[in-house]
């Protein structure tokens, strides 16, 4: 019986590269006090105890500095929150190693199955042996993850209970924007209650939408995008060899199109839809179809009846008319027993059509039948359409097929349109972390330990200067309140970390914009990234994403 | 503008490892004369000029040997036939380098777009510069591929015309079983016509179904399986982290289940269906559903409501009842204008039901609606169901969902059944070849050149002893007639290379059989192979497939 692949075995002994500042004795430098990105007065009012704290940097301790240390042994809890991202295990390993370095008697507990582990008192003590099993591995299986939201005082109090019981004086929450928002609320609550529990966040998400002036990138984005780009590149080579298929490739990434954009920069497909641009230009679904058809027709005229099209999974939500239709359907069908009782697809369809507004009805009628049906069938427990389940790539294929058939009849298109469709998401969320993500996350864990030892709370661990070699990375802490603003969520004004969408004035998108016509029309501008390499020449195995590089270009 | 990824650039300078026998001056040793695997008399009658030739081995030339050489400069043509497989470019590079080593004035022409390039006289001269662009790359884009079958004397004669025009005295056909069958027919025809054109085959296909006593594996199988296994491993890590989805993963591979089996050996999923076993046990679709449900229910009892299930794309064809249903539908619906004229899904469905035999009707009724509809809608130009388009993974999901719902109602199942589905094929056919495939194909190309220089025709280039280090590989030639037997194809008896299905008595399948209960039921036996590595420790970057290793175990 085998237990591990050769690569799994080899990766166990990989030593993550670290910033020089974290290697020896570490001193903490305090910057100026901070303000939130917006709604300062309101955020300050909501976070009286954790607002305005200074930005923190770790530096090698000099003579006279008191290095960061723990007087007595401490116990720390760690939580993995939300969707998996490559590197989560290494945050925990970095945290563990740094705690043990500070004091071999320090202990790390993992709360099991996400934030609910804290609330429901499910945990395990992490030992050397356990940690060694998970070094440089993908997945969140070391302690599991979950999507329970920490938002209620009862949850917070239940957390105090178990922390006090176990002697835990600090919690590290590894999560995306929502989880870190919750970490901030928890930090504030615990500070206010003076219960002796610090809370530190870590920026995780493959979606890349947790980034700002302080967070250069969330971890996992690098590995996930490289894994998807490997596949896209392989498909492009296939397209360019067989010369007979248009490949429609939908990519995970929730609302934001960062993943699609990064994959496009890595692989140079013929088309890459960016939801933020669709919205900015107030495009309809028909407009998107037209844009794609333009490329297909132009290539067909050169005899190139093949290509690749990247589609961000959030697209649908960024098309104003689709958003309205979905809203109307949600209002109409939530808990609608009359609809449920109807029998037969055609009868249900007529029922829906008769109840929609004129505009929504028109759009609904224009959708391919299976998609229209999907919009009325697959609903979440609240009766809402599950947007992420909509197979946008198939929707586009069907609409494009129809359009091209019309153009063929009119004599304006003479190509062949055969398609393949793909959806990539689960293929990358638990990949073995790239060297970049393995290094970055290990440093994040070490940084979190430093912030804990320094007695901080309400901070997110940050590691910056990420396009430089790891030795030159800058580690520190950023008050989570600094990233917050007030947004309406489910009808209520709430303090939340601003979600980063693709910046249409940023360098990554600009690069796409400047090159996409060439990529669309040239015989092939495809790049074939190949699989993530962990060994070999540094330019092959130690590169950050193209997004990071472009954002850092002078 | 970027043109290439760092890995693309780095791989250009990779030097494929070669058998010692091919490095210096090479001598040819003739073995005993051969017989076809079956139907000897008939094959001999059909191939009077190429039957019974000896097996050939290349060895380092010793004192007194006349090394393999070309007296005068020669010109060779090469054809890529059928679906892409990683390493095709390296066959051409190996062939090119060996020809140039024999005589710098030797020339290599590529026929464009597959066998049709020979027939339609589409070709290009391959230069150093072109070859260097394609070293160690995936894809077939150097000259393109195609699926035209070389079967008609007019095609053969058209080939003679262009070969004589260009001065080409040998053609190398890189293809699967059918293409090599055709290569054999072509060789026989050209020998019979005494037109001075040799024909050499090379064993290509990711499907792994071109193998026999002489061919240890077809090229591309290694890279494709490793690419799919990377993804399966990543998905398994995700499944084991999120603990909420059953992932149904359909894998390319045509009829044979070699790819599914190899991926299972590499990743140890909870279930792997092997079509050949389904057929041997005369299982129905319901039996397959039952087998899978057994695993799902057993895991649910332990609280494990997640897992992975591998499904070979050919499954449907191996279920006798499904095969009959498809046959009936083909007979019923081919060129059936009456059916086409019917309007409405329900009416079409009733029409079909009324025309089927009782048994077929029963099965048709039991299928999920969208699949039943697919069986009557998506048809190839001959009116036949396109079996490869049937989304077997979704078919199984729907049937299992129904079964589990029934079991829940009966109180025999208490789990949650949420699913994700995947289909992997195009993701691996054009991957950058693994070191194994890069080495193997380069050696195959070199071997083909040797066979040409030695004046041979009707041979397939073979490289054996593949589980040993490349230096110890054995290169030679095998008469293609040796692999042939008579089979009925489209109602006619034809000489063809025997297609290799999974051997249910072979070691790879036996290993699966011995371990699958453990893989099904243990908390997790998952292996995470990770992406193909081209650099690093040899055990990480130079391993053959598990199938090859098991087949070679003493």
C-alpha cells in the first residue's frame, strides 16, 4: 500500500524561504496611527478599542532593542475559515514553529471544522508530529474548515469559555474578507470585555479579492491561478493542434475577475471577459455575446475556427439586466407553493413569464431553455437562485451558437463553430502550494506569532514587498479597522473590509486591454505555462503572479 | 509582449535521455521471423510482402559490424495522425536529429494536418529552426494532425506522387492502433508496387490501448495520466478538507479504462469504475449505481459524506443493455424525418418509447430525462448517438440521487449527497511531456530513423525495458503484421492491430481490486500526486506510470 506520492514525500522537507527580518531576534517598530479607508467616524464609533492603532513592522533586533518574546508559555488557537486555499497548512506550520521558537512550552490548538470549532468547543492540540505531516501541503484537512460566521455575542462568549478552559490567550483566524471582518469584530469584543484573548487575522482566498494598500495579495491566489493556467495552456495547445474547437472556460473566483485576469495574463487566450468591465460599460448579455462573436467571426475569416474564452464565474451578477431578472425570480419564487405545485416544464415556464416585468420577461425568453429552467429550479434554502451554479459557459455557448446560425443565414459568417466547455475551481483550491505560496504563508504564520508575542489584537498579519526575493520581504501587522468601510449587506449598514474588484485603471487590466486584440486575432499568441514547478531554475519555480509583478512595476 | 512561459523557455534546452544503444554507431540485429498474434494464414495472405519479418534490435556497433547508415542523402516524410498525445513533437525531433546525424544533407518533411497532408500534398520542410522551437513541447501544432483514414488505393497513389516529387523514400506515421494498421497496409501496398517508399509506424495514444507483448506503452499515456492524477489529487484534498461533496470525475480514454485505472493507482480514489469489469460481470447500469451507492452509504454511516469516483468515458458502451438501447435508437432515428418533424420533447419521447423493444423501453424510461433526451438528439453525421458526448458522470449522479432518496425514505441511508462533476480530457492531451514521455518519444524518433536507414518497411519503432533507467532501454523494430488479427469492423472482416483493453488478470487491475475496499472505506487513503515535475529528485521527476511498474514487477 502506498501512502504518499513521491512529490508529497519530497515536499515534506522543503524549507520555506523567509524574510531576513524574521530569522533571528525580531524587534517591532510602530508606525503612525491609522484611519479606516472610508467612513472613519462610523468605524471609529463601532471599534472604539481597536481603531486607529499604528501599522507595525518587524525588523531584525538591534543592540538595545527588546526582541519580541513571550514571558511565560502561551497557548494559541487557530481557525481555518471558508473555502480552501493552497498554503493554509503552512500558515499553521509557520505559526507553530515561531511559537515553539519563542518558547518550547508554547502550545497551538486547532479549532476543528472552521469557526464553529471555537463556538462548539471542537479542537485538537497540534503536535510536532501532526505539523510535520502537513508541511508544504495543500488542503485545509489538518483541522478542517467551515463557513460558520462569527457574528453573534453568544458565539463570542462561547469562544471565551473554551479559551479560558484551555488557557488560550490568542486566536489566529485564517480567512477571506468576511472572516477577517469577523476577526476584527471579535477582537473588539474581546478587548472591550477585557477577557485576555487577542485576535489576529491572516489574508486567505484564491479569489484574490482581499487586497488593498496593505495586503499585496491573499495567499492561495498564486497557486490556484497557476494551476488553472496550466490547464488553460494545455487546452490552448490542444486547440491550436486540433484546430476545431472553441473552448469556453469558466473560472472560479466569486464576484471578482482577478483569477480570470491573472490566468489571461499567464496564458494569453483569445478572449477573457472581465465582469468589472462588463458592469462599467453597462453591457447586456447580448453585448457580451456580440463581443465574443466579433472575435469568432474575425478568426473564422482567417480559417481559424478555434480558440479559448475565459469567463469569470461572477459574470452573471455584473450584468445589470440579469441581476434584475434574478431579483424578480427570487421575489417571485421564494416559498411559492403555487409554483412548486405546477406540473410540467412548459406550464412552469408560462407561469414565470406571466409574472415577470416586461424587461425581465424579454430576457428570460431570450435565454436558452435549460438555463432559463435552471434559474427557476436550483434554489438555495432561502429560495434564491444559486448564481454560482449557473453554467455561464454553456449559456454563452448556446446564445453564441444561435447568433452565429443567424449570421450564417445572413451570409456574414462562414466558419464552423464546435465547442468544448470547462469549469475550473476545485482543481486548484487544494493544490500543493507553489514555492511562492509555501514561503508567503509560512512567513504569514511566523508574523502572526510575532504579533501575538507582542500582545497585539485586531491586526492582520501582513507580508509585503512580495515581488522581491523572499529574504527582502517585509513582515508586519496592519490594524484590520484600517481596511474597513461601511457597506449595505442584506439591507443593513455594516462595517466590512472593502472587497477588491479588478481595478480597470490598474496595470494588470491595462495590460490585458492593450494586448487583447492581438491575442484575439493573431494565429496564436498562446502561452503555455505548464504545471507548477517546485524545483529547477529560479525563474521557473520562484515567480509571483503576473498581477503582482505588473502592480509592482515602476 | 510575452511569447513564452519560463517553463517553456527552460524546457527548450532539455536533452532527452537516451538508450546507450542509440548513442554511438548502431548495429542492427535480426531476431527470428514472426507470426501475427492470431489469424496467421489470413494476415499472411493479406500482407504477402510484409508478413513474417523478424523482430529487430539496435545495439552498439562492435568491431566488424557495419553500422546503420545512409549511403546517399535521403528525404523522409512524417505524419501526425489522430488525437494529440504529449511527446509527438519529440518523436519528430528525435527523427530529425538522427537523420541529420546520419547525414547532414538528409531532409525531413512534415505532412500537414494529418494523413490528409500526404493525400492532398500539403507539407513543409522541417528546418533546424522549426525543430528547435518544438523540442520537449506538448501539442501537435508543429505540423498539425488529422483523422483522415489512409485506406484507399487512390490515397496511397496520391502519396506516391508527392513522395516521388519531393524525393521522399520513407514515411513515418505517428498514430494509434488504427493509424498503425493503415501504416501497415500502406507499407504492404508500397512494397508491392515497388515504389521505393518505406513506411514506419510509431505507437501514440494517451488512451493506452495500443500495447502488446512488443509495445510496453504508447507515448502520451504517461503525461496525460499524470496530469489527470494531479487534478484528481487536488480534488481529493479539497473533498477531504471541505467534507461535503462527492466528486464524479469522468476521464477520457475511449473504450479502454487504462487511464481511469492508472489515475486510480496514482491517487487512490474511493471508487474507480473499470468498464472491462462491468462488461465481464454483465452488469447493468443499475448494478453500477448499486455498487457506488454501497460505498456512499457505508461512508455516510461513518459521517464521511464526501468522496471521489472515477468513471471511464467508455463505460456506457460496456453495459450490454445500454449498448442495445443505443443500437435500437440508432436504427430508429437515423434519417428519420418523421421524428425530426415532431414538435415538443414530450411527444418525441412518447414516439421513441412506442418504437423501442420492451427491454430497451424500460431502460430508456429509467434514465434521467436530460440523458434520455441527449440519446435521441445529439447524433453524428451518420445518425448515430455520439457516445463520447454522453455525460455519464451526470447520468450516474442523477440515478444515484434517486436511489439514495429512496433509501432515505426507507430509512437505510442517512447521509447528505451533494455533488460536483468533472470531465478531464483536453486538459492532458497537449501537456508538456513528462521527462518519461520526452525521453521515450525522442528515442522512438531516433529508432524510426534507424529503421529507415536500415531500409526497413512495415515496422513499428519500439523502445522497451521502460521501467529501467533510459540508458538501459532497448530500441528496435517490430513488424506491424505481428500485432494484427482479423476483426469485424462495420460489418466487414478486416486485418487490424488488436486493441488492448484492461486485462482483468493483469497486475494493475489486480492491485486495484485488492485495495479498493480499503480506499472506499478508510477515512482517507487518498494520494496527492501533485503536478508533473521536470526538475528535482529523480524519484519525483523520472518515474514511469504505476501501470508500467506493476506490469514489470517480477
